[in-house]
């Protein structure tokens, strides 16, 4: 016992300089040796990348918890809801790919931002469909346009997608067609990325087509083999539609979208109903006036106190979508949203968000 008591304090005493130098040299040799082993395996084809060697030893950092949600695919670089845009988003590091679901005249589910076609397709240049243009009430307003519910899927397939934003790359206009929901899911399976479909304006389609949109979506999702329900988030601005969908398919997690601040009572109702979370306009999270930042609202902390996740929408790289305080730097917006406590970010530029999260992870780990 006396000998043991004499030995224990040695671990707390300063080591001689020669021993410290020896320890440092040994550490450097080990680090260099391990690096050379990894490089050798990569060069000889025994490991596809150095990251493969360490994939089971990656530390989990706060940045790993932030979901990268590709809004309509990589819609900042390709036309929205194109298969190419979905593939690119997956390749750029998206965790989820978002899809607005619409219904055709022959009741096929397709991916399309709105029920009208003029802003995202070349329909206005198709003389054979000139007589299809008509006025309908959509989201409370009268609009004259061509409507997806007046076209069969075969007819829609003759149209070509275009970039909706004039200040984005127009060189891919005319290259892609409107995809089926099943094609979108197929890409997600192939690319091992999760999906985030939206019941878009469900009451419009239910009334126009006398269809049960919610049931059709639940059937389509359940048809997919080998795709775990936990890899799906179903969203809508319409809470009645979400509840109806939940009755058909309770295994899928639900996200309530909101453009206006939910009340405390509404948050409690959502939590009691079993909602997974909220998809909130970013100015509900970071308040602003005249494009000047005012500060954080309490919505994220309130949602988290009820075990509701919060996803913000939509982050875009162009300066006109950024607050003055960000200095035209989209990374500053990501940083601000994450500091506010969001669990995921919808973005038109998933590559930018992926790059930011990688840098943040390197800095914090």
C-alpha cells in the first residue's frame, strides 16, 4: 500500500523535457503512419476515399443535427421540380428533397410548384393548348392561366420546364419534363436521400377533380417498397388536410407549414395531434422590418418546449433575399437561423448549405 501511494503522485508530476519530446515525436510518427496507410489504401483501390476509413468514427457535432432540405430540388441551379434538379440536390449533399405534389386530369400525382403552369413551363408557347387557358380561383384570388388539372399526364409530358427566376441560369430551359411523384421517389431511393412531399392546395384539387388527394398520396407512398416511413416528412399549409392524411397513413410524420405566427394554443393543438414539427417562413424566426434584422422571436423555443421540430423556409443566395446585416453573405443567414435553434433549413441552393455545414463541422469538432 505504501509503495502504491508513492507511485500514484507520479502521474501528476511534470515529466522531464526529454520524455515530453519523446511523447510528441511518437504521436507525430503515429499520425503520419496512419495517414500513409489511409492514402495507400485509397491509391490501391482498397478504400474509395479517406472518409470511408473513418465513417464509423466521425464525431457528432451540433452542425450534424441541421437538416439540409433541397427546396424543389436544387432549384437555384436547375428548373424547379426537374428530375435533374433532384439528382443534383442529392449529389450536393441534401438530406431531404422537397416536392410540391399536384394532381393531373387523369388523377396522376406529379411534382409541380403550383396548380398553374405559366410560370414554370413553356405552355404559353404551345398553340395546341391555347384554348385551355381559363380563369379559376386559386388561394383566394382569381387567376387566368393554364391549370395542371386540365391536362392529362401525357399532355403535360409535351411541356418543358423553365427556370422561374429571371436572374438565374436559363440555359436549362426546355431540357426537362414534369415528373411523376413516383419518379421523384425513385431518385430518392437511388440516391439514398429522404423525401419531403407537400400536399399543395389540397382543397383546390379535391374540388376541381372530385378526388381524395390525401388518400391518393397515402396510397402512392405506401406502394414504395423498401422505403422506411421514417424517411418521409409530409407537409402542408392546410391542417385539415394533414389530419385527414394522418387518418389514412398514421405512420408518416407531419409538418405544419405557416406564413403567420402560430398562437400558443395552435402550437399545443399541433403537439397534441401528434405533429412532428413546423415549417416556418424565416421572418417568423428572425424578425425584420424594412430588410433590417430586429432579433429572434420566441417561436423556436416555444415549439421545442412542446417537442416540435422547426424547419425554416426559404434560404436563397441572391442578395435581394438576404437581410442587410448579412452583407450579401448567405452563410450569415444560415449561421443566424442555426443560432435561433432551427432543426432544418429549406434552401434553393443545397450545395451552399452543405458547404457551410461542412465548414462549421470542421470548426466545431
